[in-house]
């Protein structure tokens, strides 16, 4: 008897669902698809915003670390010399040289150009 009552109750509960027309079911499914699409777009927007925020934070941190690195003065290496070590000799033959006549001519051209104001 219990089984019969239970079967009748289940059949009565399933009757409205079975009585729905195809159009109502199709509209319901379409609404679910639209809602799922909107939820996916919302998740994409949230993810894009989070990535933009993280990228801005990384750029800010990089800029701050660059500024911090610029503040640090590099240490200049020093060569300790003994008390009886002679001073180092510099080979001046490796320096660039300009003959005196060319230097004087260049100087004269520069002065002439500086005096020639319009």
C-alpha cells in the first residue's frame, strides 16, 4: 500500500513537468544559456581587471626598485700601494693628439662663427 501511495505521489509531482510544452522548455534552456554566457563574460572582465591590477603593481614595484638601485653609489675599487711603490707611469703616446696649427685654425673658426651673429 505504501508503495502505491508513493508511486502516485511521484506521478503527481512529475505531471506538471511532463505537461510543459516544448516552447516553455526551449525558452527556459535559452535563458539558462544566456545567463551562463553573461556569467562567463563577467568572469572574463573580473579576470582581466585583476591581471591589469597585477601588471600595474609589477610595473610600480619595478620602477621603485630601479629608483632604489639608482640611489646606491657604486664602490670605486682602490688599489692599495705600498709606501715605497713608485707612482704609475701613464703612456701619453696612446692619447689622441691634435697638431697646434689645426687646433688654432679650429679655434679661429669657432670664434668667427660665434662673432657672426645675425
